[in-house]
């Protein structure tokens, strides 16, 4: 893994300044999170299919979203859209504990196997509707949403942010952009960032879900 991980981290370092995020990229074996037939491409800076119409996201976008969450190592993080488990694995290297929710049960099971193979132990996987968050463990210091909502960020997710908490999500509004929310004492600040391309947020009720 070494030279491939170093090469990818150096490439991402042209756009990502957070050294902890780049170290996480070096530490997490991305090849364990892609289908076996695609492992030759695992260290390329591209998204790859993982089944059920979902993808493991482009490493640059994953790293950038991690950077925007401004994690210092002691946060409780909610990850919406487990997908392959790769995004959760990076978050696990950056913080204390991650709860990751996925609507497709078989993808969650595969993510569990991927995380175990990678030696990641501080992630709790849940099968369910990520658009509703995970109230039993709220509030969260950071929320990562790895799927695009076309009606804006679900209010349930915003409500589960702790004071000072950050949420990063792709939002579809004519064009897809990353949006970061930050909860202050009396309001939620919103910042629109770069254009991205994610699969839709799927819910059990039928609209659309995850990728990571």
C-alpha cells in the first residue's frame, strides 16, 4: 500500500491543507473498500462503482469534506451514507467515534467487512434512513453527508448538530455544491463551496441515497 498511498496523499495535498486528513489517506487502505475486480484502480483519484447504483467517492472529494469538518480528534461524528465504508474509515482516523448509517443493508454488511479488514474499530454501523439522522446518539460534533439532497439539507440532520458543530453535505439546487453548516449560539451559518457530483440521497420511502 505504501507508495500508492503516498502518491495519492501527495496529489491530494495540492488541494487539501489539513495534514491530519492527508495522514488518514495514507493510513486507510482504499483497495480494501472497492470490489476485488477494481483493486488495480483503487489508488487512482476517481470514483468507482460498489454496487446498488452507488460509488466509492473520488478521494479528493472525500478528503476535502473531511477537511471542512475541522476535526481535532475528540469529536462524535455522524456519517450519512456508509457506502463502502471508506469515508467512515477516514473519519475514524480523525476523531473519537463515528456512527455511520446506510439505507442498503447489503452495503452496510459489506462495509462492516471492509472496516474489519482495515482494522477500524471505532465505527458503529446502522441500517436505516440517513435523511433522518440518528437521534439516539445525538447531538453530534460533526455530520458528514455523502449523498446529495435535492430538497436541501434535511432539517432532522441540522437539528442533531451540537453547539459549534459542523455539517458538510452536497446539495442539489440547479447544480450540486458542497455546503457547510456551522451551529453557533443563536443560529446556523451556511457556506456554499465548490461544485461536486454525488449520487442522490435515498430513503426507504423511495427518493434516493448514499456513497462513500
